[in-house]
C-alpha cells in the first residue's frame, strides 16, 4: 500500500504539469473551436513566451515585481504577435483547404523556431523563481514548493475567469456563437474578421502566459515547442476539441496519468498517454466533454 | 522536363564545393552538440579543440600541413550525428573524426567510422559499449573516462558515507544504464550492507523530473547517485531542490556526469545545491595541477575570453592532441598507420600523461571528484578539494 | 511532344548514371532522394488521391525500418526477405491502425493517425531490449553483394563499385519497381475510385461504393510502401533510430508532397528531389534551414498551392495554348 503522503506528492506534481498544459491547450482549443484550425504554432507561442519572459527579466533591474512584469509583458508580446500573424497572413487562407491552413501553422513553427534561435542562441536559458516564492512548506508529509502551489491555484482561477467571460459577457457570447455558426453570425452584422483576430490574440496570450510561467521550472531551450504541442494535442483530444472545460479535464487526466504512470509502469508512461488519446478517438472521437463537429 | 533535369544536374555539379587548395590541409571532422541542453558541455569542448588547432597551426601544423577543424552540430541526437558524420566524410572528405558527446552518438558514429575506415577519437562518450569487445574495431579510440571507471570511482566515494540505503537516478540510455550498473556492482562488492532502494530512469531530454523525484523520495533513501548531466542537471537539481530532495538525504548526493564542473556551478548561481559531491574533467582552480596545467588554463582563459574558463574544453583539446601526436608518430595521415600509432601512445596532456591502451583503445582518463562548497575567491561553488581519482585500478 | 517522352525511363537512366559522376556525396544525396521519393509517393496515395490527410505516416516508415533492421541484424535474414517483410509488417500495422482511422473524418482522422504514430514512436523509444531504445540500432548490415562482385569479375560494367554504390543501384531498381506498381494502381479503376471519393464521399456512398473499404485499402497500401521505403532507409542511414517515427518526420514528408504537387503522380518524387537538394545547398551557407523551409512553404501555400508540378502544369498548359493559338 503506497504511502499516502507519496500519493499526495505525485498527484500534486501531476496537477502542476496539468495546469501549465491547460493554459497552453486552452488557447489551442479556443482557436479550434472558433476558427476550426489546429494551430501547430501554439507550442511556438508558448516557447516565445518563455524566451520573452527571460529577456524582460534580463532587461529589468532586480526589484519587486520584476518577474510578474516580465510574465505579463511576455504574454502581451506573444498575443500581439499572434494578432499580427492572423491579421496579415492567416486571414488570407480562410477560404482554402484545411490542409493548407494546417501546413501554414507548421510553417510558422519552422520560421518562428529559427527566429528564436537567431535572437537567443541555442544554449539553454533559465529564469529564477520570483523572490518570495522560492520557499516551500510541508503538507501531509510532503514538501510543496510555493511556486508550484501558485500554479496549481492559478490554473483553475484563470479557467473560471475565462469561463465567466464566455458565459456572462457579450464578447463571450459572440465567441460561443461563432463556434456554433459563423455564417449566421456574419449575417447578423458581427464583424467576424475582427472576432477571429481577437480570438487569436487571446489564445496566443494564454499560450505565451503558459510559457512565461513555466520558465522558472524548466529549461528554456530550442525544441520545447515541438515537444509541448503534441502534449497539447493529447489534452484537447481527450477533453474534446473546442470544449473549454473539456480541455481542463483533459489536462488533469494527462497530468495524473503521466505522474502515476512513471510510478506504476515506468517504461511505458509515455506510451500510455498516447494510447489514451487513441482510445478516446476510437471510442468517443469528440472527447469526453466535446460535441460532434458539424 | 528533361531540360529541367539536366539543369538540375548541372547546377548540382556547379554547386559542389571547390576542391581543397594545393596546400592540402588535414581535415578533421567534429560532430558535437552545439544546441540544446547538451551544448553546455559540447560548445566548450569544440572550442578546446579549436584552441589546440590554432596553437598547432601557429607552430606550422603537423607534418608540414595545417589542420582544418570542421565542427558540425550533432544536436545530441544519434541520428543527426550519423548524418553529419557521413556528410563530413563524403562531402568534405575529412581525414579523421574527433567528436560526439552522448553515449548514443558515440557508438552510432563509430559504425560510420568503421565502414569508412576513418580514425575516430571519442573525447566524451562514456558508455562501455563504445569499446566493448563486440563493438571494438581498429579505428575507434576513446580519451574520455568510461562508465566502468566512473561508476567504480563513485562507488568508492559513496562507500565511505554513513549510509546504506541508496537510490539512483539516470537517463534511460546507454550512459545512464551502464554507469549505474557499474556503480551498483562495485558498491555491493566493497560494502555488502548497501541496499539499492530505488532506481529512476527518466528519458534523455526529460524536462519535468518532479514525478521521478517524488517517487524516489517516497522510498526514503539516505543517499542519491545521479548521472543526470549537462543542462539537464540544471533543470533536475532546480526541481529537486524545490522539493527538498537534497535536504532529505542531507546532501549525501553525488552528481556524476560532471555536475561539479564550473560550467554547471556558474550557470546555476544561487540555485546550485551547494554541498553535493560531483565530478569534472578539469577545473581551473585545481591546485594539484602541474605547471603545464596552469599554463594551459591561462591560455584557455585568454582564448575563451573568460575569467573562469570552462572545464570541458580540455576534452576537445586532449582529443586533438592525441590525433596530432599519432599523425606525427605515424609520419602519415593514412588511417591504418595513424590507428596503429595510437595504440599504446602516451601523450603529455595538461592533466598529466595519458596512455591509450592496446586492449580496448581506452585512455586512463580519470576525473576530478570533490564535495562542493562556497569559496570566498569565487562567486560560485567549487569542489573543495578537487581530487584527481586515478582510474587505473578500475580498468579491468 | 513533351508529354510523349518516357519520363519514367529517363528518370531511371539519370538515376543510374549518378555514381558515374564520381562523387560519393552525389550518390549519397541521390540515394536519399530515391528513398524519400517512394515515401512521399506513398503518402500522396492518401493525401492527393484520396483526400485523407495523415499526420502519422512516419509510423509505417519507422516500422519498416525497424523490421528490416531487426531481421537483418539479429536474425541474419537475407536482404530481400527482410525488405519484403518491412512492407508486410508495416502493411499489417496499417491494417490495424487504419481500421480505426477510416471510421473517422477530417481532423479526427488526422489526430488518430498522429496518436498511433506517437504510440509507435513511444514503443521504439522505450523498448530498450528490442529496438535499442534511445540508442537506436546502429550498425545495420548492408545486403550481401558478394555475388555481384564475383559476377563483376566476369561481366563488364557490373564490377568495381563500392558497397554503398551497389546499394544505391539496388535502391533505384527497387524504388523504380515500387513506383511502377503504384503508378499502375493509381491508373486502375481502383485508383480512379479513390479520386471520386476525394471529390465527394457522399456521392460515392450514394452510388453504392463502400467508401470505408476503399479508404482502408489505400491506407494499407500507403503504409506498406512507406514501410518498404523505411526498410531501405534504415540500411542507407547505417542505423535505425526512434525519431524515424516521430511526428516531425511525418510533417517533412507531407511538405515534400505538397512542394512537388499533390495532383500529379510524379509530384512527390519531384518534391523529394528539390527539397533534399535545396537542403544540401542551404545548409552549406547557413544553419537556419528551417527558416528557409518555412518561408518556402508559406510562398507555396499562398502562390503555388499545386506545388512545383502544379506550376509546371500551368506553364505547360499556357505554352500549349499559345502554340495551338499561334
């Protein structure tokens, strides 16, 4: 019978990983839900968020709030980039085949990945935790780092905030309507073009935010984009493409399966995540909380 | 369309690189990771080789010919290392190969070297498999330590600690597997009371070590033997420190894979878990070094423009040193002659004389081991003291 | 007149002539091109002819490579048997995976192909005892060419080549054969039905075609030939590694197919030639090949969605019109 404090510790590390993935995957899910495009470049926005956070930290003097300024700054910068990409490039592909749109997002992965290498080089970079969150405390016999706890709380907080925006505000209603039926929405006089740009901006913000927040915990290194995008795909597939809470659920499941997989079947923890993705697609393709695509 | 084909062929022919000038430099190919977490070690290793080549060429080269070093990014990936090595051989017509870093790259490139009959000196890969009896061939040589030497050296150190419950964490590939095996076998021999309570095997390239650290801590080890290396150690130890792993084992932790190297301690700054044991191939602050070592360190510092020069440059340097000496001894750049010249060759390296033994083409390259501590002279922790562990008695 | 030339035969002759140019490197690049041409053409059966976008085609490439590698290295199987086995085993996996994939459409189909490919990758990556894990399997033996060398003593022109060159000739012949087979398949009623399915699956169902069965059949065919390409590549590369099955390999071959043109049979092969040649040229000037590739891809998508073959076709049509009109 495994030690309960250990089970708690593993589930916490699974939760932390899940919250990062949720931030990234929610943007991916949003773009898919409204624009019906699977954005391969979302992992790249995540990576750029991390690099930009690192850069802003370098520019600023050490001082209170330096870390948080760089996180928000990075997320905003990536959001702006996303908006520009959509407005000037992606928009022209809307009439064309889905394959072309997908390949365009992959071209972005190639281009932006190398741009990051040109600007920041190929060596690994890292960012320290913000002062004040470098410690840890003991809970149920395990050590819980403060920063991890923050992430675990921040994830659901952001989720609830966005959900409220989607449900209660006009903008949110418009987005949900666009996901269901964009032609009618256009006929009703909504500026669908601008809507698409804003969706891209918000989604990129989320991706960049995820990257910036993860920078103190992991290495900032080329290749982090291609690794994370597949993980994000798994999450949105399990939860349901286009479903907000589905993405949250998918992230939770992913985090726990990976975490306990390492304990229970260490050789095949990676395998089990993809097997789960395949199983969901075979049994219930639109995911746990998703709806069938029209 | 036939015109297009012909044009393409002609363009291919025209675009081919111009043949070497009459001076005929000796070309040495160097596949080395220059990007990603492995670049923390790979980049200085390439620079160390470059320094040696520059100094050699300034003295007139070897056999009256200059040496040209072609460095290519192998991305710490075996497939990529094979690809760039074959390109170096087929396109650039290199005469020799000195390079590779990971224990996946080394054996893969060794195969290419064997088939192309090109002398290949591995300055960093440690896995025993590179020079094991079934993989050994006339053209592969190693001037790095190997996993047997490293594992056993570590076992002797850990055996002196007041601990019996030991856990290991290593990457799930040749290096991690072999060094852990060597460690476990030897420590069980010299201290039978030891119990290996847990073993974790993250994949090479892992970014999230939290689940592994948690799983390891649950078994309540008294000591941890890790072989997580390079930039990966930076990530691992940051996460482990946050989870209190070092405190839990009271810093009875040894970081094989050169966790004690100045690069690592420098890059981590205050995040470094001071008090752990580590090893390194070199240390600019090593006070037991010969005058030759002090001279080398001064030259390296100037070449790299670093006040505290890297510890990895030495492996690139030594690799090229052996090659140059062998070419001189053989009096030719013919692969077979140079390969024969390398057997039993002794070279005066900045770390002392090293010899490549005939039995398995392995040099008796020991490493510096030590417990890290802060020192008022430097803004980062150092191994205090850094002791050179002679590996000869560990080599069977 | 341009259309009447036997392009296939000309390409074959051009390929066979490459080693005579004297550079081992040209043979190396040509060998790469030939194998990828088969891989890309097999993918185009799915993407171009049937309209099924697969993100996981590299899985079958990897399966083929590991099959041949394992058989030749561990079991000492002769090359031809190992080569055929690569296609058979890959085809079997394609049958199992494809059965589930063709029940889905569009994005779900693509995601499931990706999921299966990552499963294959994960197994190859972690099953250390069998696949060598992260190390991969270096040291795949070449096929035994001893008989050819001995024959070369007697027959002129056959003797005196290096092993790598013999292997290149073998690749050219085998890939040529495979492409010929695929050409026949694509031109057959089966092949034409695939195009009908791509244009309008509902209409195809309506006229009584079991769309799913056709899709599964082409999925297996595409997987089998990708496996054959993989079997050759493992030997050519002198080693089989897990990233043969990783999703970025799938995207490389997809780009090749797009670059050459999905609408023409020779499109993917042309895409393979141009992309690999371009890669070689660019890499000698700069390390930022992905940046260049990304820009090329963007240009293609916006300006030449039909790829090179599509652009060539448009030029040819314009020329023909002008010749006819003048």
